[in-house]
C-alpha cells in the first residue's frame, strides 16, 4: 500500500510507468541498468549532486537517481569482497537517507518498529529526560522533576558524549533512547559535557518507572499564583484550571515552563486558550494539504485580565514553545528567562507493510505572528540567566511565628523532671522546624532562583500599574 502511495506521488505523465519498470531493472541487474541509463543519456554526464539546488526534481532526474542507486547496489552485490545481504544493504541505506533529512526522521526496521509498539503500549524503565539533536550533538532538552535523571543531577543543555561505553557521535535519537531505556532498577552511566566544567562528567543513573505529576500549584505572598507545568500530558489543562479556580482571588500568575520538554499538542493549545479568546494559537503547515491545520482560541472560560508572566529556558521545547510563543505574540504575557530549545516540527509514523515503518517530519508549527519555532526557539522579552541572590535573614528581627516557636522551646526546657516528655517535646519541636509547606514559595526560596525573583518583581509591577487587572 505504501509503495503504491509513493509511486502515485511521483507520477508525472509516463513517469509512473518508468518507475514501475525500474523495479524490473533491480531484478535484471547491472546490464539492464546501463541499458535504461543509456536511454536518458550517459549516467556519467549527470549533474554533480553537490551543485544541485533544493528545487523539486524533474521526472528524468528522479529516474536517474533511482538508476544510480540500483547501479551502485548491483556493483556492491557483484564485486564486494564479502557476501552481502541485499535487504540489509537497503535498510542501512534507508537509515542513512532518513537521518540526513533531519534528526527526527528515521527508518524503523522490523525490530525497531516492534520496540516502538512495546514502548507505546507497555511498561518500561527510563531515566526521565527528554533529548534532542542540537548542532549535531545529542543534547538534554530537560530532566523531568523527581525522576532518576533529575535526582542524579542531569541538567538542561548537557551534551551526552557516551551511553555506558558507546559513543553517541553519529547515533540517532531513536537509537540513544533505546539504549537508555531498560528494566527498572538497572543502571547505566552517562558521560556528559557540561558548560563550565573543565572535563566530561560521568553520572550513574538507575532506571525506574517514570511517573510524572505534570502540574504543581503554589502561592507567593498570598496574592500570586505560581503554576509549574513539568510536561504536557492529558491532565495539564484541567490541572491549571483547578489551580486557577482554587485561587480565583489571585492578583497575578506565574506560569513556569522551564525544563518542560513538551507533550500533547491539544493540551498546549488548551492551556494557551485559557488566556486568549480569539485568534489562531498555532498553525501547522506541511507539503501535503491535509497536514495544514489551524488551532484557534475560544471564548469559553477565558481569563484575559489576570497579569501573567511565563518562565522559559533552554529546556523548554515543543508544546512549551507553542504556549509561551503564542501568548507572547498575543501580548498576553511577558516571557522571562532564556531562549527556548527550538523544537517545532511534526512527525508521523507511516507503516511500510506489516512490520516496518517510517517516522517522517511532515509539517512545522508556526506561531500567531507567522514565525517558526523549529531551530529558532522563542526569545524571552526579558533575558535573565540562571542564578541566585544572596539572602541574609536579619537575626535581630524575630517574626511572630518564630517568636512563638522560640518560647515553646524555652518552656520545654523547664520541665526537666519528666525526661521522656521533654525529649518528645524537643523532637516534636525539631520536626515542626524542619517541616516545609509545599503549597507556598518562601522569600528565601525565591532568592535562590534569580529567574523566579525577576518574574515576581515584573508581575508585581504589572499588578501595581493595573495592566491587565481584573
């Protein structure tokens, strides 16, 4: 079926007939190949492919290219020093062909296609990182919160040099993902290059079943809602909606999309739709008409008034870039942080027969202004590097809650007759002191995150000037 689709796609007058004949050429061998080549002029007189532009090939150029491939294949089969398997040769050629299109397209042989089915239907152990190709290097887009990679210290922007003992130079994304996945509780070692480090780092990571909480909601100073979206799974829109309803009296909102590698497109569109009520949020454009789509905002449930600041960085990719870029284009939000990764293409898996497939880039995403994300990314309105601000608490000024704890401690010391009671009181007091309220972000935590501190200050300015206020 897929072969017929290809033949029909390349039909120009009698070209279909000639492509069908070229299948006979493969069977006939070198003599037939040279005969057909002669019909269209000497094969040696073909233009140098290095000088050709990316303009669509003519019917004659296409046939010459097919003949060239067949001729080389026949020469290898007849003259290469060792016996070769034609199927293996063609499969390897297809892998190289797809890899040279872009870093996301690939040919999947029987084993790889089966592995894909297992990955999408079954349970497997992983590291909890999203990876991509950047300048030809296998690069960490982002580690996902509370996953093995995150706990091991992997950071966005790390370049993966080796997976165990295998170098990643020339390795595809699919190949590297397959190597990093495995049985839960098994380990591997990633050798990484990190900016600022004098030499490569070796980091041991133990695989585990990846369970992700995609939305975390907290408050800052009682009147600012902070929502951290770690990835775009099927629960994101509902999670953010619930947080906004629970904190409906908030004066402003910070949406943290840092180190969010993306996910489901409909959730990205739905999240952006919460803040705009009209216009195209994102469009998808490809060569085939059916791939040209527009995703538009709706009026239902839209919050156009609450001031909004979005945090982004180099680990923000795909769906994160759609949300941040769209809301920037609509002038609905101010973006703070660092330039995003630049992953804005659409891949589909096309089965070839029963047990092989192509993963092919068929379209790119475009933001409301018409700009592309792919290999460009989204630039923040205000660039703020990762860092912290030294926070020194005034030891002289005792806040009311601290004074209460201090007095409780002193009272506990008085009851020296009851040793067990005293010990218990002391333990309880220590536990109270170390317990962290995970529903709020403290001033000390804000000062440890320069980007968040900047976002809070900018949001306060928006609130004060009543820009976008309810």
